[in-house]
C-alpha cells in the first residue's frame, strides 16, 4: 500500500502531481513579475515565502521532494524574466554546506535546478562549493580557496560566462550575493538569481 499524497500546506489529500491541494494553491501569494535587486544582484521568485509556500519548501527538503521540485521549477520557468532563461545561461545551484548535504543526501537547490533544466533546456553546472567553520583552506589552490565571507562560497571548477543562480528560498539574499561574488570574481560576466519563494517587502 502506498499512502495517498498529502497537501504540503494543510495535510489534506492532494492530487498526485501537486504538492498543494486546490485550496492551498488558491492561498499562494504571487509576487510581481519584475525582479528585485539585492545589492547588485537581480533576483526573482514566483511566490511569497509564507504559508502555504513554506510547506512546499519543507516538502522539497524532507518529503515528496521530486513532486515538489517539479511544481516549483514549473512555476519559476513560467514566470521568470524571459531573457534569464535563454542565451546560453548556465543554471548554478546554491551549494549546500557539506555536512548538511551528507545528512540530507541531496541538495534541494540542485534538485530544483535539474527541474528547471528539464523545462528550459539550460545546462546545470554544480560549480560552487561551500565551506564553513570546519572548512580548512590548507591544501587548496588559489582558485579553490574559499573567500572569507559569510557562507564562504568558492568555485570548485571553472565559472560559466553567464549564470542563473538557483535556490529554493530567498530571504536576506546573503548566500546568493556570496555566490554571485564568487562567480564574478572567477570571470562570470552576467549573474542573476531565481528562487521558488522570496520574503516579500524587499
Ligand atoms: Zn492544502
């Protein structure tokens, strides 16, 4: 017996293909079509980071991940600025801290980027790496050395010419800004970012 899928927003029965029931889908708050700026980084997300979108984000992390990723990617692809989804831009998932990736077994931003790739035909390059308090710079070459910024993001391999950063949630944007900085320092000339949900009011 396979348990019927439950709504990630309210726990009611949901359809097989959707993480949210019809009632919760109606409660989603859609954000404006125009991107917003966090520092020099333009970011865009389809929905506000509040219930029931929070439930969809939780589903991507803990249960029903594939179903959630498909729906989230579809909503990003449907509404993101057209020019962001073409022109040979490369999808770059925000890296997970290695310890967290080990615990969870996968990076939810990578899952989302793969969903976007399936929709848009863009290529995914998982080229960023995340360090942390436990990370050490000993033994790394200059290119790999993690920059000493919040979230300490560095480049694991060559940078794409144009990048679309992908994350599940955009709150302060500090991690995305750190990722954009790492890419730009490595030669990426154009960086923009999408998420599924964004804290409104930015
Ligand atoms: Zn619901």
